[in-house]
C-alpha cells in the first residue's frame, strides 16, 4: 500500500483521514474503499477499524493472498507467486506490499521468523 507516487486519490474525505493504519499501514481512500468492500466493513466511514487487530489481520491476508478477490489486492502480486512447494523467493515477495524497498533486510526478517515458527 506503498507511497503515493503518481496517485491522484486524496488522503482525506470530509472528517476522515485515510493515512497508514494497521499491520500493513493501509493508506489512501481507494484502498480503504476496496478493503472495506472485500471484507464487508465500512472502512470509509470508520477508517479506525483498520487498527482493530482482527480487522488488521484480515486486511493483511486479503491484500497479500489470493483471498476473496482471487487477486493480490495491494499490488496485484500475492504470496502464492513467490512461495510454492518447490520455490521460495523471500526478496521479491516484498513486491506484494511495497516494491523492493528494503527487500533484502525484510527478507532476512521473514526468514528468521519463519525459522523460529516452522
């Protein structure tokens, strides 16, 4: 749900701010609208719901997986593209949320966490 480069969508609507919230820092009016529709939540009128842990987890899963929409909703990419039974691509999986910004560092964190819980 990365930066606003090239976006023309406002951060605000009267009395509402659509800044980064939750585990993946959901931003922008259009992303609150999309996630609200997919998850059947009124995120446009209640953007603070993205801070509620179970809602934040649902947003993260919907955006990163081929979930309700069968599409990686954050960037058009999904975990299923980078992790299969025969392939792991920790670095490029960063594209699911924010391009390759700090990808090697984040890939290392992901591998450490995965090793700890696997």
